[in-house]
């Protein structure tokens, strides 16, 4: 079948070369496998993959298959099969049947898939852990169904909108939670967000965000009872939050109503910041030793803060301080790419504080200004990994933004930093201070220019200061 599809046997005008007949046989075989030999997982998944590829490749093939009696029979027995199939087979079978139904454009065919999903949800209401896991695997298959436009995504979303609130409630039942339902739901939501988030209408996006919030709350509560969180689960949660940052909350298309867009945008920001608030205290030093996890953590914090810097001002001060502290830790860390992202996020916060005027400066406060000032001067004056050349320019941008926010406050913080330098010769401290004064005093001490050209012209001066300061401090 893959060879026939590859060599043009399937197109939108025909399904010749025996492909249609072969697909009909395949659907019949899948129904037999699912009902009589559920343990043949590899064969079942291979057949589902072929069916999915054929449906996505050709609308004509999808229509032909959706009209076949074996396909209707497969949809009818789908709900009863889910309980006896292995997890991977459940998701693959639902994904393949949904792909055929969606790409055929036949509402009747997709109604069969939707009915099977509803039946699976009803069967899981008894609180049996395995039944709930079966529903989660089915949701993973449906949510990740490949779609090619907003209309197809909306078709999938209609069923997901009805089932996700039920799934969150079912995952919280004791038997399901003990069986790992929260993690299974996180996995399903991750696939749904990856496949459909950019195409969802505002109302469906809001349902997805609410489900993510509920699943995260349940999983984190489970971790609290038996810390620390498993690396696999922590990585999955970070991956889900990262997927949620991909959506521009203002880009819901021309037909979206303004109040729905505003509600979805608020829900999206809330789930991101609340998710980080739950996660950061649980990220242990041991977890940060894993390169993939460390990169995910700091990239997620940096991306969230960069995109929604102004949202920090409505958070409680303690929560905002925790996020800024995470950015400072990432800026000092050994992962150069994560460090650059964290410094870029700090720049975004300072740029917002500068543009917000007195409100932004009051929110940042003298203590916050001093902490960021100490961080950036430490990066510019230290050698080795923390002072690596590849993070010098983003550090220089942060310094320039500090100057833009308040030059007098920066000068006080810089003087305190120089005064606290641990050097044997006071003359070294004096020369470092003079080099810093020369850097920030260039241009007559006027307003700092945060335009792209202004930042670029500041970079060579910052590099010269860093070279001089590191040379002086290397003799201490």
C-alpha cells in the first residue's frame, strides 16, 4: 500500500490501481484485529498508519473508505474495542479512523467516530482506572488527528470540547489518579495542542487551556504526595506548556468575536503563569542536571515572560520575583542558549517597565533594579563560562535597558557592585569603576537609546568594558 500511494496510484480524481479495494480489505482486517486479536499491536499500528497516510493523501480515497461497510462497522465497534487494546493501538486506531472521517468531509462518518468517543467516556464514568486510561488514549488519538485547515480542526474540536471537561473530572477520581490518568491526560493534551492549537477558534482554545490547568493541578498535587516528580512526567508537562506558548493569543482570525478572543487570551496567559508557579518549586537541582530538562525549563520561563512581560505587573510580587529569579539563574547557567533566552526575557521586562513610565518603575522597584544590575555586571566582568562571549550582547542590552529605566538608580547600584568587588588592590576596584563610568557616560549621559541601531552601537563599547574589567580583575 505505501508503494502504491508513493507512485501515484492515489489522487483526488481516482483511487485506481487497486488502492481502494486494498484499503477496504485493510479496514476489514483492522476491525478483525481490534475485535479478535487485540494483542497484535504492531500489526494494528502499521495498518492504522497506512490508513491514515492514504486518507491524508487523497480526499477521494478518504471518501471511498468512509462509505465502505467495514469502516462503518469499525466505527461502531470502536468503543467496545478500546478497553481491550494496548494503549498505543487505542490511540492509533482512533487517529486513523478520525483521519478518514475528517478528510472525507462526510459528517455522517465523523459522527460515528464522535459516537464512539462519547461511548468510551460513558463507559469510563464508573471510575475504573483502566477505563479512564482507555479514554485518555482515545483522546490522544483524536486530538492528534492530522488536519489541513480551520474547518477540519473545528470538526475535531467539537468532540474534544465536549469530552475534555469530563476527562479532567475522571482523571481526578482516586482509582484513575492512581493508575496514572493525569499523566495520560497531559500526554493527550500535548498532542492536541501540537496538532490543532494554531487552528482552534477562541472558544475551543479556552476549553483546552482549562483542561490543561486542571490536568496540571492534578498531576502536581500527585507529585506533592510522592516527590520528586519523575523526569518523564516533568518533561511532558514542560513540553505541554511550551506548546501553549506557540499560539499568538490575538491571532484567532477575522470571524472571532472580540470578547471570546479576550477571554481565551486571558485563559492562555493564566495557565502559563499558573503552570510555572506550580512547577518552579518542584524543579530540583538534580533535574537541572539533565540538559534537556534544564533547557526546557529556562526556555519556557524566558518565552513566557518575553511574550507577556506586562502580565507580570498583575501578579503578586512574590510570584513575579520567583520568575525573575528563575531568569537570573538561567542567565548564569552553563547552557548558553538558555542563558541568551533568559537575558532576552529580562530585557523584555525592562523594556516594558521603561515604556510603562512611573508605573513600570514602581513595579520593578529599587531592589529589583539592583538585582538585575548586579547580575548583568557580574556577567560582563566575569570570565569563564558565565562571562562567555555568546551572552555578552544580550547582557549589554539588559544594561542599556537598566540605564533607560533610571540612570541615577543604575549608577547607585553599579557603585555598590564595584564597592563589593573582592580585590586585593583598591586601585583595581577604582579602575573597574572608572571603566564602567566611561561606558555608561558615553554619549553625554543622555537618555539610553533602545532602538535596534542604538543597541548595536552600544555593543562594541560594552565589549571593550568587559575586556578591560576582566583583564583588571584577573590580577586580583
